[in-house]
């Protein structure tokens, strides 16, 4: 039996002593940079969920190494940041002491036990002054090149952690509804009776706030276009297929999945449109208030829109709660309501505020603006679904042509004005019992051809504007039973009764129409509003829609109506351009391109991070620390806990803060904020190859040119946006500064899946995380690695179950037993020998292809099939063995077969493979991991037998064996099929009408 407790420590020691996997980064001839995201050493240690990236990246690395590549597989620790600091606070131990201890545990007690190729001599630790010296150097370069600035901005703030958070560091939590807070309270989302959804800090679960603070920002928005454009390079996946990639694309392009690129595109959010100005129409109460008209310096509100063709349909304007005009436009009567609403919004992140499908909330300011295209008075509202950091912080509400605006208008009774119609510009729903049975014939006689029925037989009609204007209302009114009504959706929303027509645009009209319906038909109208009655849906507000949805809120290209001289034009084609030209000429609008991407807030008001290397002089302003004085070493501060006063705990060290200004040599003060941990990880891949080579520069240029960009980067999909975006931005900026010669850091990014524990996501809050040491002790690293990779597709992850891992352990032990018990099996049968050669070649090809595309689970499945076949060979050949094999005769076919098994197993299970290899090759001192990857013979695969299923009219009638090559030639298969007695009997006196052929699998004859 395989004893992992003895063998794994033995090989760890041997590999380390012999430096078996060390790569000479200077002399490497065929470099392959194989990178996994480094971990936060913030808690008790790794859990099994962390093993999935390391198992995958190492299996790939060993595979590529056996294929002749010089594989560089570094590892380090993202040890600065709020994760580590909060754990230190929780433990009551200074982070400098605690993180050194946890890092050592991660490395020595867990990660080194996995049997990886990690080059620990080139370890990177972000808390090492020799590392963060260069993090600070990058900050200085960004400042010198105009990409870093300090300014006041709204930020997400945790009052408990007492620092700024990114949206990634928040989550939505369910909390008991506080007394006095109801589901009608602005800014609160009800989720169940007595429960509300609240945005909280992911670490301490405290509700977040929105604050305005002075912060350092990196101007990533200057690179928005380049970040977006580079996503279009290398759309086809050629990695791992030995295809030559042009040097230009290697330097400027990225070969990632469309899912990841789509996430990046959405985050960048490029939009081309126009900015339109609405002139402010002041209320008398506002003009006479203490705010005063004179104090409002702007003469209008500017909005950005991608849909200028809907300008005539604007019925309200919405400002972000943080917009600078909110306080100035709020009337005294509305002041209390607006202030209460803004306080509620402070508890939401930007991502939560703009989430689709959620009920939108808002409050009226009391003021109005004028829509200059038609002179209409438009109310100004405040709503949290508008962000101050996006566009101008103001949007125009067009409820007839935007679902979000429609929901908002419905909730607050605002007008809905339709200015774009579909080709068939009107729809009407008619209850079958409300009109005579021959009414459809009447409609058809009058030219209404587009008529359909719902499941209950009710009439659905679509027609154009001319038909509507000339006859529809008259035809319906004449035929209609006095009890009923017919609704029409088109240029207006109309309700037709026997004796009257009522128009619906806002809540006042709705009440009147509901009243009329109730009077005529009480049971039908009871407790209902018009839009649920008409079948419109937004979030959980109303019933599911079918018939009217695309007309009630039409967002596609259509025909302009109610738009002055532009009526009849196609809205998103000639109409859009004509309206834009007209507004620009009038001076009301200007063309504009905007991005959702915001500048990167770098500042953190915490202790555990690299001090931002800036000095504030009262005479000279902000000055960077001279490069010769880097690093600015993080001082030891006994009381390191956050203060909550907007300053880092470093501000307590007055002696450290006091420094000479680099420019005037007068006394000045250091910046006390530390930088975001995202900056630490935005460049670490650049440092790895140069560790130990230079401390006089961040990276050796010659070595960097040889190894970068990274060939493949494997990590969690939760980092597919911000971390990758920041790493790409820093790389582009450094390239433009001429420090490197490429602008994309990773040729390929692969997002692995997540492990769940018995159906539930692993998390510390649920208490279901599992320490891998339990399984390393009981089953060994090989078993744990293979089990995790076998759970499912690598991009999907899988469900980790204690009972299932034993199956992988048994499989490895079966291989151990097979090779140890039958090392010299003699193949006596020519048929078995040929079959063995075919299966061996097939397995090599399958495992090679699967590893090349990171399909680890199917590769392992192929190994299991191969083992099962070898076991069958043993069973068949044992009775035929020589009674005495004194010379320990070996059989070339069997020797090759078991060697291939070990070689194919080696990337997945490095320890058992190494031990078995020494047993098979007793005279060889070479590691199995130094062996070339086995090759397969295409000619043997072509002649391999394949079974074709033969069907007649979908029913299986026979199964016929072909060579692999013949199985793919339809004429050859048809010829053999027609000679089958079973098929010929079935086809007697029948003609074949159609033949369905699936090469290598199936043929179906259809009569």
C-alpha cells in the first residue's frame, strides 16, 4: 500500500536539496511564465478552496515542463491590507508580529506540502520593505507623469473598520427592520416582513456610509479607451495549441475568455451620446429662501444621454443625491424630505444603487427646469439610481422609453409621454365577451389584418397610426358592450368606453380611469391599478407582462411622434442625427463620450500598508519623496487601530510625520494614508523574475524582456474586473513611461471555479471552511490535488465531500498495487498487444489535449479508463505467464504501457509518480518530472476500431465496427450498413428518404 506519510516528506526534502525544479531565469531557452494569484495570509491558514488554483496551475506547469519548457512558477504573499489588519485586531496581536507568523504557516506547513513547482527563492511579500520600496516608486512615477492627484470625492466608508472600501469589499445583508423604519422609507429595500436589505462591510458586517473625503486617485480614466480597445485583440483561443502569435499581439493584445472581457467592457462602460442643458425654472419659495437664486451660479442642469431622440419625451429630471445643485434647488417645503432621503442613501454602495430590477426610490426637490426643445416645465427629483460619478450626475427621465424611468414614473405618478412608436404603432387588447362574435370580421373588412388571440381567445390587434386615427376608436365604441372597456397603447395610452374616451398619462388620470371602470364593472377593477391590469412588470411591482410590454416601454428603433418637425423619422437613425444637429446649432447640447470607469481611489486611512510617499509643504504643495529616500518604511505604531477621524494611525507618530520639503528644505509633513492593497498586487508579477537579481531597480530589464508578459494567469473570477483592470492599467502606464516594452501583463487569464461544501459556498461566516491539513495528513497531497481537479470542469469548481475523496485515494493505491505487483507482465496475445498499443496512444492524445485546454477532470477520467484497461490486461494475461520467470523477463509493450501511465499521472500526482518511476527505472537517477512528455502515433489512432450505432427511423438495429478512419467516411459506413442482415430485413420494401450521419458515432436511415 502507498504510504504517503513516508514518501511525500522524502521527495519534498530531495527536490529541495537537489533544486530539481529551479529555473535559471537568465539562461532559460524556452520560458513559460506560469502564475497563480498569491494569497492573503490573513487568517488561520489556507482552506481547501484555495487548493483549486494551486493544484491547477501546478499540474499545468508540470505538463509544460515535460513538454520542454523552462517553467517559472513563483509564489508570494499579499500580506498588507485590511484583511490582515482586521485579523490582527481580532487576535489582539500587532500585525507586524502576527502576519509574519501566519505567512510562515501558510508557506511551510501548508503550501510546501502540496508538491508544487513554486520557486520559494523568488518569493514576494508585499510587507517586505525591499518590495514596497518599488510599490512606492511606482506611486512616485505616477505622480511625476500626471497620473496621481489628491482631491475630494464621495467614497464608500465603513464606520467600524474606519476606512474607505471598494465596492468589492461590501456585500448585501438582511437585517431586522429598525423601529420607525418602514418599506416606504426612502432608500430602504424591503425583503421580507420585518427585514430590510442593507449594504455592509464584508469583513465586520457594519452598514456602510457614503462620505466625502480628500483622497489620492490614480487617473485610470485616461486609459479607458486603451483598456477597452485592447480587449479586441486575440479573440480566438490559440494558447496551448502551439500556434505562433504575432509579436505585436503578444505585446498589445490579451487572449482571455469572452466572459472575462465582457465583464471588463461593462466596467469600463463606454457610451457615446450628447450633453443637454435644461434651464432652471425657479420656484418663488426658492427665490425668496435663504438659499436664494443669486447663490446658484449655474443657469441650468446638464444631463448626458445616449438617446437624444427621446428629448421630447422628458417628463422629469433626476439628480444624484451627491449632486452639488441638490441643496440649492431644494425648496424649504421639501428640505426635510430630501435630507432624510439622502441620509438613507448613505447606506448603499454604487453597485447596489444601480442594480437592475430593484424598486427605485426618490424624492422631489420642489424645483423645476425648462426643457428648451418644447418649453415644458419639468420637475427635478433626487434618486439613488443616479450616480454623481457617472456622466454629469443628472439624467433625464423618459418613462415611455426606459424601463427604469418607467418604474420610477409609475411609482411617483409622473407623466409618461410617448415619442417613439414601433412600426405597427398601436396595440389593443379586446376581451372576447366585450364585443359581438363577428367583430374580428368587422375589423378585417376595415383593413385591420394583424390580428391574433391569446390562450383564452381574447383578441389582440396591432395597427398603424393612420388606421387608429381614422377608424379604430369609432369601430370599437360602436361594437362595445356598455359594461366593458378596450385599452389602446400607442402614441398615447387610451381607454375606450361605449360613450367616452379617456387618456392616461399620469396617476391623476389613472385614478379617474379606475373610477370609471369600477363604476361600470366593480368586480373586475377591484383593488387593481391600470398597469398591472395592462400586464407591465418591473421587479416585484406588478404582474408578468405579455402583450403590451414592448409598447409601454419601447426602447428600440421606431418612428418619431410628438416631436415637432421630426415626426415620421426613424428614431435611432435619421431622427437622432437631425435632432442632435438641431440642438447643437441652438446651443442647447454638445456631443460627448463618457465612461462608467472611475478613477482609482488609492488612499486608505489604516495602518497596515505602504505609506504613500508624498510630502505636503505649506509653500510648495505636494511633493514626492525623492527616489533615493525610498522606501518610506512603515514605522512601528503601538496603537495601530483605525481612528475614524479621517486620518491614518500613522498621524499619531509626530516625529515620523515631520520631514524636510524636498524642494525648499523647509519643514513639512508626510502623507499619513497608506496605499490600497490593490496597488501591491497590480505589479507583483513584474518583480518575481528579478528577485535576487537586483535591488537597485524594480526589475531587471533583460530578464523582464525574456519572461514577460505572463504566459498564463490563473485565479478567482471575483478578481476578473478590478484587480485585472488595475494590473492592466499599471502595465500600460509603465510602458508609456518607457520602463517596459509591453502594455498587457497577461497573455491568457483563466478563471477557475469555486469549491462548495456539501452544496453550500465555503465561507468563514458559515463556519464550513475546511483546513486542507486534515486531508494532507489522512490522504496526502496527491489525493487532495487529484480529487479537487476531478470534481468538475476547472472553470466551474465542484462540491467538496469528505466521503468522495476516499475514492481518489483508492484509485492511486490501485495504480501503486498494479505497478508494484506486475512490473514484468508478459503480453502473450498479439490481439491484446495491438489493443494495448491503440488504447495507450488514444489515452496519451486525450490527456495531452485535455491538459492543453485545462480540462483536468476529463484528463483524470481518461487515466482511470486507462488503468481499468491495464487491469483487464493483467486479468487476461496472468494465466498465460511463464511458470518461472527467473530472469525477470520484461515485455516491451507492458513496460511502455505502465511507464506511460506514470508519466501521464505525474503532473497531477507528483509524489507517487516520482516514487513509482524510481521503482520502474531502478538504474536511472532522473526524476520523472524531467522526462519528456509521451507522444502518440497518429497512424495507430487512425487504424483504431470504432463502433458505429446503426438506426432505422431512430431505433437501433445494429452496431458495426470500423477503423477510426473508415468510421468518418459516410460512403464506407453506408456500404457496410446495407450489407447488414438486420438492416436489410428492416428496410424490406421501403425507400430511404433521408440519411443522418454523425462521423465516428451514428448513422440513422429515415424511411
